């Protein structure tokens, strides 16, 4: 077996050990919980981005080879002392299987015995599964019937400290966590809660909407919403790899005229790398006073090589609502595998859907408009309708705007209005 085969075998064993649904069906939360599980068992924190790449949920330009420390942690998590121990024992196990196969019974006889055993055990397994499911459901419902989880002062400006009031004294489980919905660079994302704990304070220092949760044995028993607002626009610089957001990579804008941008020169003045792939992430989180189910938003922007863009560079708009997020990810022509579209619970990826209408030459200015009228969603490019669809679940009020460029893109203006064209927000980024 080669290195890739051993990694796949290790991931299969992890999947078997977890005994969840197949990894192809895992959601973001499943990877977050696996991250916590590995950290609890090994003391090594593997990012959810890395786990998603390993399990094939995120594509990469070349074959991904995890670091040795990552492989060590994966091996230790499933009961081995190191990656080398895992490889050695699995190699010996494969050799033993090969020897047994040489002296095995004729295939027809083996298949006959297998079928006979299978019929016998199928009924037993089905009965046991029904019993186990019923016991688990009753046990879980009983354990968590008295759990309470309340969020105090759920809205404020960065840095914003949120108070969580909880009562889990009647919950008979040692696996009780609060998921803050943000990966703190020091404290992590999860906090193991003591049964006697009644209050937790947590400081959010990055503007966004968060959905903290109370979890008991990997089950969400309560959730809430936290809105952390910014004082106008802020920008984040992100190097390659999984985006990291924290105070040390958040900047106020330098003096500029006519455009919202964070140029290579601006980044260089902070002694940050601009030679490799990098991202600039612009955010403005506040109460815009409009429903995400009825509004119009227009933006004029560009992101080409002359602006610090990078091959297959993209521009991504997010309109952050209380319950749903609108996401439009555009890329340069011929790279539309990396396009994305999300609205009202609909979620499309360029790899599996035809989103080629979002592949555009962004080296010159583009005017894009989003219109949502009674949950009917439309996208316009240069006043031409390029997409329309509808949805059912309510989006909630608009709480933020986020523009993420691969490279240093530029925004000329933004305009948000009601469906009757009453201006609610306008910025032409001229501050002189």
C-alpha cells in the first residue's frame, strides 16, 4: 500500500469509529465536532478546513499531502501510538489476510455459508437496532428535558462580550459543550461545561452573525443568535489556507478616495505577504432596516490582475441575514467550477451546477444587482437578468454585508433600497 492508500484506510477507520452517517453526507457541524473529538483525545487541533480536504469535501489544485503531525493525530485518535505504528500494523494485517486467502475454502462454498449466516443474523441485527434506537431516544430525551440555555445582550459592537446563562444540573452526561460558532485562535470553539456552571462570558472580536449552541453528546439541544456589529467597514487580510479572522489581521482602511480597496501596497506596509495567494475580506455588520425577503442591492466592482488579482481570482458577495445568507461567488471566465450561489436555503456549487453565468471578466468595472421581492430572487449583470429563483424559508432582517476578493479588488459604490426604491444605504467611498 502507498501513502495515499494508508490515509484512505485511516479515514475509513475514523468513519467506522464515529458510526455516524457516511462522510459524504457530513455537514460543517460534523467536521467541527470531529475536530473537537480529535483534540480531546490527542491534544492536537486539526482545522476543519484540513479535515474537509482529507474527506474530499473541499477540492484542491493538487493532491493534498497532510503534515506528519496531522497523520500522527489521526492515527492516535483511532487507537495507535503514531502514524508509523498504524502503517506497520496495517501492513502486517494485510499480509496475514493475504496468507489466509491462499488457504481459503472454494469461493462457491464460502458464498453459500455467508448467505446462510447472513439470513440468520439479519433478523437479530434488525431487532437489536430497533431496541438500541428506542433506548437511545428515551435516554437522550430524559437527559436533556431540563437543560436551559439563554443568551443575554446578544447584540453589540466589537469587541462584544456575551453572557450565556445555562442550567444543565439535571443533565446526566459528561459530554456537554457550548459551541460559540467561532474558532478562537487561543481558546478554540468549544467549551466543556461543568454541570454546576451557571454562567459563561464570551467575547466576540470579529463582526458577524453567530449561532451559539448547547450540545449534549453531539446533539444540539438549544441554539440562539448573536449579532456582533462593526463601526463601519473593516477589512481582513487572509494568507493561503483556511481563513483566519482575528484582531491581528483586521485593519481599518487607509486614506483612499473614490474606492473601497486594500491594495498590495497597503498590505505591504503592514509587512504581510503579497507574493503568494491572499484574500481581502471587507465587512460592515449593522442593522440595515430591511427584510432579506424584500430589498434591492447594487454594487459596482472589479478585480483583475492590475488590481492584485490572482489566477482564477474571484469576487464574493455575502448579504448576511438573520436566518439565511445570500452568497454570490464570481470567478474569471473558464474557472466556473469555483462559482457559488446560495439564497433562501438553496445552495449551489459550480462543480455540480451550471453557474457559468457567474464567470465574468472582472478586469473592468461590473455592475451587479440583487433583487428579492416576496422571496423571489433575481440577479442582474449590467441591467440584464441572468438568474431567477424562489424559496420558502424566511431570511430575516439584513444584518451585514461582506465582500471577499481573491487578491485586492475594488468597489466603486454600493446601494441598498426597498423594493419601492427608497434608499436605505448608499456609499460611494469618498471621504474627502
